[in-house]
């Protein structure tokens, strides 16, 4: 029996179709009067940013919009956006988008509240007080950033992804509205959905796993296995599938905030730091190979994940069940139209040793159930290549 664990439920989470249009009334509890929106150019073009502005205007003044957040945000972007928000007099940040705008807003909070250099706050629990309040509205169902206390920001000068971790980074309010994800392109629905699945898998086998995050992780796996294909291929018409994926993403985000991630994310962070590739796609590629690497260490845990994934496990040898699970992960990615090999993304084979070295230094690797060496990580990269 587990002797001790700590579980944090950080944001207030609201779910409803059409909730974005009604969210103005939910902001009064934050005590803010001037909102600053953080988003990307695509969401401006879609008209969604205008909808959010109209909803906010019922309660607060919208004093600015920063819409130049790229798919992999950087220190330079955070600094520019924070300067603009500070100049506007904003006392509330509203992040609209996928993981990149939400993580950008989280990092902006540090600079707006504390000042100084963003790099000074890298690491775990460096922050010591509450930050400017924040609302997160995810437009993808994958990162779980709306419910986590992590922010991942690229340091372009050194081609590495930096992690910022603190309970103070989690948004005060997360708005889950399936209507804002219905125009999400199929390839992004697939990649972000596999990101959710990876969060759940890595949380459940983490060295820091505990009962409450276990339950959330298993629930997220079950939802993804049942709804990701429909959310990918019929997302514009199947609101239930998109809504369920939003819920799964948030559940997995809360889970990994409490129990952390593993080697899949270490490898994806290293690879994404050097190549401009979608984080969820990289997780999708690495996940089956890391399951194979970890399988002998936590076979019972993977068997339980297999049951949640929909695989018949009754009376069957663990090895056979896990083989079916690995095949099922690859089949799900393929069914959703995702690339499954690094070589097909243009990553040169001679880059793999460098990526292995960098992944070995990533904090996520320390919570993997089987501690990998650099050679182990290189072997996973080679298998994925």
C-alpha cells in the first residue's frame, strides 16, 4: 500500500458546448478589469479571437491581443508578448489556442509579475508567489496545458526546450468548449490526441504514480481509444467526439501534473528542440518503442493500460497482451493518418546520437519506470527512425 502521496487539482475547470460565448460572467471571481489575449494568427483568421473578445467585453476591457505565437513558442516570443501586455496595463491573461499559446501565456505571467530574465525561472518550484491571473481556452485536445503547472518554451539560442514548473503556473480557470475545436484540421486532431494518450500512458507507469492520477490516466486512455478516430475523421460533425477528447486531454493534464512523464517526452523534447515538428506527432512515434523498452519493468501496469485501451487481457500472458498493446498504438496512429517513422519526417540518422544525449539530460527521463542510459535512448531513437 502507498504510504504517502500528494495530489493537486489546480484550475477550476468548466465544460459546456458554447461556453466561450458565455464565459464573461465567470471572470468576476478573478477580480480583473483589463484582459490581454494570447493566441496565434490562425485563430485570428478563423474569427474565434473576435468571439472571445466579444464575450470578454461583457465583463472586462480587452486591452490587447498578441497573435504571433508560433507552433513552438520561444523565449523571444514570451519576452515580446509580456512587454506588450505589461505596457497595456493588463491584469488578466486569456490564452486561446493549443499548447503553444497557453504555455506562452504561462511564461508571460512570470515576467509580468516578477520581471527579469525568463531563463532565471527555469526549473522546479522557483516561483514563490501568485502570478497575474490567467484563463486558458484550449482549441486542441492534446496538451492538457490548461490544467497543468508546466510550461515548455524553446531557447532558440541553444536549440533546447526549457521546462518551467510551479503550482503558480497553472491557470485559475480552464474553459472547455467543444465548439472551438470543430474546425481543427484532422492531422492536428490526430497528433494532439496522441499527445493526450502519451500523457496518460506515461503518468500511469511513472515512478511517481499514485491512485488519483492513476484513475484519471486510465479514464483518459479509455476515452481516447473510443473517440480519437471519430474526432480525427469526423470532427466537424461529431461534437461528442471532440468534446470527449477535450475532457480526456484535461484529465491527462491533471494526471501528469501530479505524477509526471517519462522517456517519451524526454525524446520528444530533444527532437522538437532541433527540428520544427509537432510535439504530439513525435510522442506518437516514440510511444510504442518506449512501451517496449519499459515492458519488463511494469508489465502489470501496461496490462491495465491495455484493458483501458480496449484489448482483451483475460487469462492471457502479459507478454502477449503488451505485444497487442504496442501493435494497437501503432494501428491507432496509422488509422489517424500519422507518420510513424522519424526518417519520414526528414530527421537524418546521424542526428540520433546527439538527440539521445540531449534526451538523457531532460528532467522527464527521471520518472521513467526503467532508468535509461544514453545508449538505451539511442536504441529507441534508432528503432523509431
